C-alpha cells in the first residue's frame, strides 16, 4: 500500500511538466528542452545538467516534482544542487503561487519538524525556499524513505506533501 501511495504522489502528466518547467526556468534559464537536459535517473530523482548564462561549466542538479495527495493542483518541485564554487549544496523548493509566506515551508522527517525554511522570493512561476544541505541533514535524508514538506494556504491550513527519497543517496553521490 505504501509503494502504491508513493507512486500516486509522484506527478505524471501536465502538472508534472508545469512543475518541471518552473524548476528548469529558474535553475537553467536558457533551457528549452527539459528532456534533453536529463542526464541520468536514480530512483525518483532525475539528474539534469545545463550551462547557466555566463558560466563556463555545466551545472547539474537532482530534481523531483510531486503533488499533494489530496489536492492535485498543489505541488512542489524539489532540487538539490552544488553552488558553482562547489562550496555548498543547496536544497531548493519551488512552491505554487498563493502559498501563505510568513510560516515558510516546514520540513518533517519521521514526523518531527526538522526545519522551517523561509521563502526567499516569489516570481511569476512560483515561490522559492532554499536551505543549505549540511552534513546532519544530508545524513538524515540518506537514511529515510521519504520526507514531508508542509506549505500553508492560510495560517491554519497546512498541506503536507511527501517527497520520496528513493535514489537520493545515489543521485547525490553522482552530483559530487
């Protein structure tokens, strides 16, 4: 049942393409063909690479798009990338416009609030939250099967969106 639930949560069809387009627009602004950018797939994570404007080297990220279990029009695009100077790894989440911004985004692992991630900016395609992937968080993500991100429609109404970690460790190793 759990595997079926995770399969149900993974986006397919038009909404996935929209989320992926949002993510690619901001991660790789010059991208025109998303499928041309997919280098490899590890479980539920895709490795996508492109040459950012003004850069000399390609930048790669591991990405996944998911939708809420009970609200098909609410989803997230999650990516993990290394900064161009290779000094940091950033976990970047794109949420839909209309989210309640003050509480930020809640990251839960094993039912415990691990972090509140502040939204950095909203643009026409969505709202961005970003956190550095420090060793403790990386270790916790590598040991689990899924995490839940909670976005808020109102101060009282949070929407939990599970994200599969199947293939996370291998995709991360590939990025290094």
